[in-house]
C-alpha cells in the first residue's frame, strides 16, 4: 500500500505557482520522497526526489518539513502542459526500485 | 530517439489468446520493469529485471511471463488472456535497481483490451 496521502485534485491558474502537498507521517529515516507525474495517455515522468534537504531542479522544487512527515512539490510557473496526475511516493534507499504509486493529485492548470 | 519504447501501442485480442508486448531501452540502463495500470488508474509493479536477472516478482498470475534476452530488452508474454487483463502496461528502466535511488524512465504504455 502507498504510504502517502495527497489531495485528490487541485486547480492552479496558468503562470502562478502550483503547490502540491503530500503527507507521509510514517516515513522511515532511510526513505526518500519521490515525485512523478503522469500526463494523460503518457507514461509517468520523474520530477524530483529528496531525503531531508530541500531540492530544486529545472522542473520543480521539493520542500520537506523538518520532521519529514510532509512535503510540498512546487511548480514555480505552472503552464497548461503541467496538467497531470502528480504522485508522491516514499521509497527506502538501498532497496530495489519498487515504487508504490498511490492515487495522486490531479492538477488542473486553468488558462 | 525514444528512450524506452514499447510495441504495440494498442493491442486488442480475444479471451484465451496468447500475446506479447515488447520493450526496448536505449539508455544503457541495467534494470527494467513492467507496471500495470488498471481501469481505476492504479499503477502497480509486476516484475523487474537487473542485467537479465529477475529481482522483483510481485503476486502476478503465472500466465504472465517476462523474458529478458539482454539488458536492453524486457518482453512480457501473457498466456490465456482474461478480461481482467485489460489495462495499460508500462515498461520502465533505471540505471541500477538494487542499491541506488535511480529514477525510472517509463515508456508510453501499451493499451491491452481483451474482448
């Protein structure tokens, strides 16, 4: 079973920042937080991952709370092409890459 | 060039038939995976191979048999297809699957419809 809880859906205005929350209150010390997204009719796409520190790459920023029980994915300037289901996943480091996907958040970017 | 490619993109077949889905990756990755996405959109891992060795085998009916002729290919053969096998099947790859946190690259999926 997925170890994360995400809102079912969210809306965001085009050009604004999209902040997608994720709760993972039972996360273990060696588990990473991963974010993937799935645009309609495509395969999932890796976005970002982190362990303790905040992370940023060309796609997004990941903010992890100090107690690591929750995190937020930030898309700084959402575009219509960012409309997708966003999955927050926790996964132990050192294990096989057994990503367990939950139900995700459907982000709808509005024009 | 497509990094992870699957064929066919669509597969429509009758119950009881045997079919195969092919997957190839040109990323030089060591590990490949098969995921199934059902009608409720849940994505579940089925199998994983690392350098042609099976490393993940979830509770999947033995009608499903993965085959990895080399580390760039992981095919999925399904015997005696059933209605419940209808789903989208995704192939994925990563650099290493055992001890690292490598990100997965997914193919675009194969929509299987069993009539």
